[in-house]
C-alpha cells in the first residue's frame, strides 16, 4: 500500500504553484520500473546519463552533506518524476529553478519541476541534502551504510545508492559518475574508476573519482577511512588500485595475498572474456563485520571475513569475472541474475582447471551428485529464481553446471567463442537470459531451447548430468534420494570445491 506523502510547508505552496496550464497532457513518471522482483525500484519517464556527486563527510559524527547533480533526458511528457533516495533533502532545482518535492514510500523523492519537461528534453536536476546515514533504515530495517572505526562504507545489492546519492536506482539505467568527497585531513576516500586528483585546504582534503563508463547505481561504492593503498599496473598497462583498512588484524595477510593478485587475474580472465572493459581495476577490504563480497565496478568490495580461513584467489576471480558479466553487461531485470552469478561461478571452475585443482567437468559432476533429487537445491530455477532465492546456492552452482552443459552441447571451440563474444557484443549494455540464449543459438547455429529449459527453468534434478558427448550418463544413485548420499555414490571432491563453496555461501550477505 502506498505510504502517506510527507511534504514541507514551503514545498506544499510551490507544489500548488508549480505546474502551469501549459502542462496539460503532461503526466507523472512511474514511481517504479515494474521489475518482477522489486517493482518500486527505479523510476519511469526519464533516463540518466551522468551523476555528479559532491559530498562532505565527518567521520566522528557520521554526518553527510551532499549536492548531487543529475543529467537526464525525459522519455515522456513529464509533469513530475521520482528519484530513489533515503536521506533528508533541503532543496531541489530542475534546470536552475526551484522545484517542489515530497517523500513517499520507502525511498521515493517526488519532484515537481517549475516547468514541465517535454519528451526528449534534457534536464539538469540538483538535489541538496544532509543527514546521518547510519540512522536511516528502509525496506523493513535494511541499511547499506556501514560505519567503521574510522569512517564508513556503502555497498549493497540490489540497493545501496539511496544512502549517499539520489538516482534512478535500477541496473537498467546506467550512467557515468563523478564522485568528489571532502574529508578531514588524514582520512582517505575510495570509490569507482580512476582517482582524478586530491586537494587539501584548511584541514580538509578533497578526493575526486571518475568512472567514465556506464555504471549501474548499485555498483557505485564509497569507502571512507584510513587505508594502506597499493598501486600498480598490469602487464598491459591497466592501473590497479587496492586499499586495506589499517586495522584488519589477523585477516590482513590473507586479504593482501588474495587481492594483490588482481592484476594477474584480470589479465588471465581477459583470455576468456576479451579485453577488460574499464579504465582501472582493484579492490578494497574495509574493517567491517562482513564475510561478503560485491562486484562494485572497477573497485571490488571484499569483507574481511572472506579471508578468515586464509587466502582465497577463487573469490577474487569470481568478483573480477563480474566486471564483464554483470558490470559491463548488466542484467535488465533482477530475475536475470543468472547472467551475473552463473558466469562468475563458472570463472571459478576455469580457475580451478588452471590451478589443476579440478576441471570444470569434474566440478559439474560433483555438484550434480552432491545434491540428491529431493534436496531443495533443485527446486530453484536459476533462470528465474524468485526474489527469495536470488542469491541462493542454486543460482551459482546449478547455474554454473548449466554453463558446463552448454559447453558440452556446443563443443569447446563454439563455447569459448560465446564466452568471449557475448561481453564484447553487449559491452556497456543490458540483457536478459532470453537475449543470451538467442546469442548462443546464433553462434552455435542450432536451437538450444531444451537445454536452457532443463537447466535454468525447470524445477527438479535433471535426469542426467552435464555429460560430454559420448560419455555415459550419471547412474541412478547420483539422481537418488538423501539415503543415496554417501561417498560411494558421488565422485571424489575436487580440491577447489571448498573455496568455491565458501564464495557461494558468503554472497548471500550482499543483499
């Protein structure tokens, strides 16, 4: 049910005066994009091309003051439009004129410009705000803003932006970003893209970050605190920027041993996925109580708990694979999550092959045998898992087994053309599972509907595993019940399995 509007007195007056008679025929933009899992995320009536986010942050009090400028284009005749935002707003201007604004729902900022926006017109929207983000909760108690001993971190899926900048918060509307943050001297700022510069004055330092390739709002990240920074370049000259909180404790060594291999791993992944799509790469490990990771664009978030059992290059491979599958080519709706997680998990299969810790086929066979037919694992459809199962093990593991089944069906030569060609053809865009199937069929020159239906869209354990052509099908015990689940009924555990399984488990924290 729609929540009551909260409107300031000044806004109420301007709201009454805002829309002239010439606005006849203009209509409000939708307050959501109708995503099948999160229908109120995003907004209709416009598209964003750029965000300029300027912030001032005081770590001692967690007070955030900001001005965000949004460049957008109306896709209909607009009398009013929404932004997704959770913090307290003091002023909104549209094309230089004061605009009326109101709040509604969990994260809706409703804006009525002084003059309506004709379809196709460009708009400059300026939002001023000030709040304490750690005190703000939405969606039944959720917050993406996490305080640290010396600052804060914001990262989350499917929403995080609303705690530090207003926007069209859905991955189908990607834009470029400039992020400029003023902090007390001695405090550092990490964000996406390239650090364009720093400047200090009167006890404060400003950090300017730029991501010049399209980026989904949930993939924008911000970390403020005291870090050890490492900088390098890959063999091909790509800048690598990594950051570690100074107080990671016993996880510090394992974190560095993993994340410092970023340059090597992104070069290795380029052999499978094609040229890296962005202008920098790296990761950061802040001092937060988290064992999760998130593929925030160009600058991956790693929770320290990921390294509690030692180094884990497999999870670094997973998050870097997302830079192609998920960040450059983004899902069109959250039900297409397999396009992100299935392929990132399969990259771990390929890394396992590279490290001689189990082939992709051995891992697929093991997963198929590991879960008996009556396990709830098989009830989840990776191609449309439902909101409640969006980050379930089946999306990752069954999703990766589906990719191995595709490899076996079309053969290695065609499969690796698909794996590299897809993120090249769709670079910086959005796609659905149906789009990927159509692309795979075009490259393979054959229909693949039965394969996709069986592995991605049919509840229940497939009758046979993802076997190569000419190989014997899995025996009855592998497709049996819980009683059949014993060491003699399944293949030997690949050496890489534990690390891959760890990466699957911790991703459930990201939401």
